[in-house]
C-alpha cells in the first residue's frame, strides 16, 4: 500500500510556470535569472498559502540548475535539480524562524555563510516566518544581509511585513504576493481532480474556493477531506454538508418572507435552520454576506465582485432587481449591530429572532429620500401633526366702470380682512381682502359695487374646514383648558387608570413620577432613575395625544428628566423574630398563652 501524501505536498509546483495566481512575481524572477540581475536578498510577503515558500524553493533550485531552459526555468533532470527534489542538496538551507529566533541561531547561520558552495554557483538561505525573529537577532543579521558573499542569496518569507524592522526591509528586494483568485483556484482544483480521477462538480469546487479565501493550501486540504468523506465523489450537497455551510436557497426564502412581511414564515424558516445545527451567528453573518452580494448585483460595474456559484448568479441578479437599495443598506446596518452584540447576548436565539422581526417590518419603518447631499434615511411618523390654518373670508372685489378713472392714475390699497381667528396663528401668505381705487382730487370718486365671491373648497383643506364649522358656517373653536397642578394631576390619574386596566408595566413609573408645571402649555416629568424614564418615554406618543385632547391644546408639550435627589420608596420584607412570631401566634390563638402559663414554660427567644 502506497503511503498517502496530501495534495498540498504532492502537487506542489516544481517550476515557475506551475505556480498559480502569481504571474507578476514569477515573470519578474525568470527575467532576473535570464538577465543575470539577481539581488542578494529577497523578501516574499503575503497571505498564508499563496506560494511564498514554494517560489523561494523554485528560485533556489533554478539559479543552481546546470542546464537551465531558455525561458529561465529549471530542467528538473540535472544532478542539482534531482538532489533538490530529493531533499539532499547541500546548497539550500531552510531555517524556521518561528522556533529558531534567538541571536545564537542567527550567529550559527552567519558562520555557515562564510563557506563557499562545494557544487553549484550559489548557496541559498531560506528563512521562513522571519517576522518571529527577536530584535537582537535582527540586529545580528543586519551586516551579513547588507554585504553577503557573492555566492550567498537570502530569501526571507513572512505573512506580517509590518513586524519587520525598516533596516531589514531597506536591504531586501520586496515581492508582495496576492490572494489567489476564485477562478484560478477552481481551475487548479479541477486539474487535480482530473489527475486523481475524482468526480467533482464545478459548483462544489467553487464552494471550496470561496471557503479557502484565496489560500491554495487550504483549498487542497478541504478537497482531500471531502474526497475522503464522500468516497471520491464531490458534489454540491455533500460539500455544503461537510463544510457546514447554509445553502443560499434558505437566504432567498428568508428574503421573500421579509419582503412579504410574513413574520411567522420567517420564524419557522429560522427554526428549521436552527434544527439543522446552524448557530445564530452563522445565520446572521451568512445573511449579511447574502445582502452584500445583492448590493453588488444591483450595478453591472460592481457585479464582478459577486463571488457566488455560477448557477446562483442569475438568481442574485433577479432578486437584486426586486429589492430596493434602501432596504439592503438598512438591513446591513441592523445585521452588523446584531453581529457585534451577539456574544454578549444571554438568550442568543431571542437575539436573532428580534433581528428577524426588525428586518421583516423594516419596510414600514424606513423610507429613502434623495436630497442635495445624497440619500438620507428618515423615520415615518406614526401620526400626522394637524395643520394650523386661518379662517378664510370671502374676498370683496371692487368693480371699476370703464372710462371713469384714468388708468394711469389708479392706485391699489390692500386692506386685511378682519378675522376672529387665533392671533397666535400666522397665515402662510397674505391675501388682499379688498381693492379700492384712489382717485386724484380733481377727479370724480367712483362708488364701487361689492360682489361676494362664492366660497370654494380646495381639496383636503375644505374637508378640514368642515370639521371646524357649524351648520351656519361659523367656526367653532373649543376652549383651551388651563394647565394647573390640580388639572394636570387629574389628567395624569386618568391616564394611569387606563394603564392599570391594560396591565401596562409602565404604571409603577407613572405613580413614582413627579409633575412640575412650567407655563400654560409646558410641564416637566421628574423620574427617580433611568429605568422609570424609559418606561414613561415608551408612552410618550400616547400620553401626549391624551393630554392634548384633555386640555384641548395641541401645543401642549412636556419633557422628561431624571431627578437625582428623588428617593424611591424601598419595600423590604424583614423576617419576624421568634419573639414576634410568638406574639403574633398569641394574638391569633389566645389559648396558647394560657397553656404556657399553666405549664409554667420559660421560652427562650
């Protein structure tokens, strides 16, 4: 039985042409080798599993190859290449800086640099995870790294370039490796599956590539696990099951429930997901990623950022066309807040369900309006504030007979009609009430004939006027009740009685509150602590509407604040002592005392 070798080692690239997704680096290195322009120190930095150490080994093998190809590739047949592939080459030294990070390790490396290679042209020193070296080790390495022997080449590899000293960075030629793209990963996995005679669906390989997040080593490790799990057949369903990934169909169903505002269906769908073993944070993060994909799908320019299975791409486009931008942006904000607070939540399931409730009724709570500065999110008001208007009076027009007054000498004087409406209410616009000509002294005064214009109803304004006018057309305005401490206390008690009938938990907060009248249309509510303030704040809208109707004053307002000097009555249930228990028992049963006296008992309290 052959010994099993993981795919990450078995299919490790042996020359530059087989390196996946790093063409900008492999081309530069091949040209440097071909033109004999090699630097003495290289720094390979980038994410994990993208080929840093692999490229370092290929470079070390290629520069010592005895029969190098014209394009700068190693031949893999000469003695140097064969010894390197077998791991017996004496010209290549690898040092793991994660476990050999002391000054003594660097000193021993520097001592080895003094010896020239026995075979080949260069001695290559590969230091992996170089950012783990201590500051003293870096300082001990500086001089050798700056002026090494002509046969010595150093290749440093790291995932955290920011931890390396600037003096080291200035002495190296830096190559930044990038994450391997989704398409490159899928093509490489497909090639390996064909070599291994493994039946794999493209959708499953795309899921593996997404899960690896640009790391080829992780992608190959995941592929090995799924091949073992499925006995050589990799398809979409068993890949989702093995990687514990929620299918995108669930998110499409969830979105449909929320757009239709079908809360029971959304809750049942989440219960089904939870029964399959998916935690709430996975659902929240997965749904946030789903909405992100919808967001980038709304624009054709940004659609290239959509990294999903090809079979779902068209479905994402259709769903994005039906979903408004306002909903997606607001939902992402809610999901981000829920994800941040998930770990601190005690009842995590309830925490997720509250998020689903918000998302289901989000369309009722938000609207998106365009302003000069861009998109602004506004809350819809539960109630509409009544429009203050002034009583409209028919306008008297003066008719001037033709030819009586010269046209050039006529003047207009605008007079305001008398009105019994509230003087505090200012009209939106000034309308001329009467027009009369003023003649010059030499001319004859013309007596105007006044005609009363018919009253006209203007849309909703006419309907509002009808509510405030009686049968004879006269306006009836209810008298405003004065706001005093006694009248306010009476109205407050009436509202508290309504809360008591409704068994509202805010009742106790209303009982503990202190009322202070400031002026005719304003008062203050003092609460002992923040908890009572929040209970009253929840009833602000209903309370404001109730008091405005009670006092017939639409301008009545109030403010709520915390009075730190207020003291809440604290009720403490102190247990009775044995003596008090005995006295209570005697009051209830007098024969006990008589029994004690007859038996001459002495009680030890």
